């Protein structure tokens, strides 16, 4: 069970952080992650793996420093709160040695993805009881948009949780728990922010889509978490260019696994066995052909690789404990890598914005220079190289200043000291009036007339 750390804020993260140094945002290598996972299983679960916890502290520091000056994690599609929850889940797994089931999250990207049939084909027992079969088929009755199927020895339903004695949920080194999320967003939004956050918090994110209604290249352009499996509802024999599709994945994001499957065909195969309790050899053969042809078993093979744990010589209970410790560290490391990928995405986004700002500044600088040259031409007129190579329009300005200076000198010469003694209060007004009257009036008139005659006037 998760403790209260799932609602930890950045302030509480600081209280458990011991001022770590900031590592490179590239994160730990895959080989290093695998070594840490194996070391964690050897250390036991009394105090938790210490080296992965150190990486958690450093990663959380990098994430905070990356986003503390930004309101949102721009470029990563995840909010800062979502990243905080992802890191909190990783901290729970690294610091808490309690065993828990592996959490699978199945999300239907569109309503024609066959997600319900897919889960039914996984957890239904072809040779199980009718009660078991009906419970699986009717699991959505009275529930909303989310449902959890948990492993149990007894069949029961409590709220939106179906406890099911399914052999599939128990066939892996560690029991699995499946959470289904129905498609609820608008057609223009493939994965909303809340669902994307849930995918990053899960151990194994699973997306189901129909290629006729969901463009795969658009779906793959969304940065998805580590270990994501995309099940495409299509005949397994349909040709698909996986390399071309995966080229749509952002460079900083991990590449998901793509599987073609027909969930409805698999459910029909299970229903065939349920409808024939005294199954003959021909019925069994048809079941095997249909279920194998659906390619749902390919998902199980991929999941087995993800949940593979190192073999140890111990009792079955100790083996499960060791596998649980190993997988907890493995999925925690995945979450740390996802957090660092979000940092890289945000940095790349900020870099692109800075590059765009530099281009805009350069264009604005060119426009200012062009406008300055245009204004000079409009105000002073065309350049005329005469009078021993000097600019005639420059001479016009110089001549206007010379005339103004001459007139001002004539005015100032009348201000002798013996006259100023008696008119000291009038000096300021007299000088201002003379300056306004003599300071280049003709040049100002010509410049104003020339400029406004050549400048268009816009009236809104």
C-alpha cells in the first residue's frame, strides 16, 4: 500500500534531500540501472537500496532546478505536479520494502480500440466457471470510466475493484494488477494530461488504438514513459513498417513496443470454450487456432520479458520476494529516467524558443536599420554629392545650425551685465522665446512637411 508520500510537495522533498550534487541530465545508463537492480535484491529489503536512493535525490534536485523558474514543464507535456507524483512513486518503491503487485495501466486511446475485449481475453479462464466468466464480462456494469482488476483467491467486487482468482494475474514472478481507463477525451486529444500522468505513474503503461481512427504517427509523437506497450487493433498479418512509425518518436523519449492484435477474435475463442463445457478435440483445436491467430499471446511474451527477474536458489516465497525487490527498483529507475527525459524535453523546448527569439531579434534589428535609412531619406531627401564631395543635405543641416547660432548670438549680445541686473527675472523667458524663434524653424518645417507627405496615415 502507498503511504502519504504520494502527496508530498516540493517542500517535503527538500526536507528529505541532503543537498546532493547535480548530475548530468543524461541519467544512468541501462547497464548501470541493471547492476543497481541486482544489487538491490542482494541487499535485502530492510533498509532499501541506498545507491538508487542517492540517484533519486540527485534526480529530484535536477527536476526541481529545471522547472523552478517555469510555471509548467514546457516541452514535456507533464505538469510539475505530475512529475512530483512520478518521483514520489519512485521514492515509495525505493524506500519501502513491502511487496506489492506490478501495476499495469490499460488505456483506450479511442472507443474502437477493443481495450475491453483485450483485458477480457487476458484475465478470463477458458476452462473457468460460468460465474467467473460472467464477472469478467459484466465488470463494467455500474462502474464509471476506471476499473481495477486485482489478484485474489476469492471472487468479489468492491466499488470499482474486481478481485479475481485469475491464473493470468498470478503467472508471472510477481502478481500483476490491471487498471483500465476508458476513452473519455475529445477526438482531437489522443491522451489528456491527467491520463498521461497516470501512464507515467504506472509500472507498465499499455495503450490500445485502432489505426483507422487514431493516426499512429500522431500517437507516437507524444513522449511516452519507459516500457510502454502499444497494442494496435489490426490483423497480425497486416504489414507494418515499425521503423518508419518509430521515427515519429521524439529523440529524447524511449521507443515503445508495438504489437498487432485482434482482441475481439481472442474473446470469441474464449467464449467458444465457455459455450461448450464438454469440449471436444475439434472445439479445443478451434480455440487454439482462433486465440493464436488473434496474437494476444504476443503481448504476454513482451510482458514476460519486462517482468523477468534474475533466478535465485531459494524457496518459492523467497524467490517472489527477490523478484518483487528487483522489479520495484527497476520500475523506480524507469521513473527516474522518465523524469530526466522530461527535463531534457523542457531544455530542448527552451532552447528552441531562445533560437526563435534570436531570429526575431535579428529580423527586428534589420527592420530598425531599414526604417532608419528610410526615415533619413524621407526627412532629408536624396543624397547629392556636390560641393567638393560633401553631402548637400548634410550641408543644409549645417547651414541651418549656423544661421540659428548666428541669430542666437545676436540675441545674447544684447544681454550685457548692466542690463541684466535690472531684468534678471525676465532672462529665462527672453532666452526661451529667442531659442524657439531662431532654432532652425525652416529646417523643421521642411522636415515635417517631407516626412508626413511620404508617410501613409491609417485611420481605424
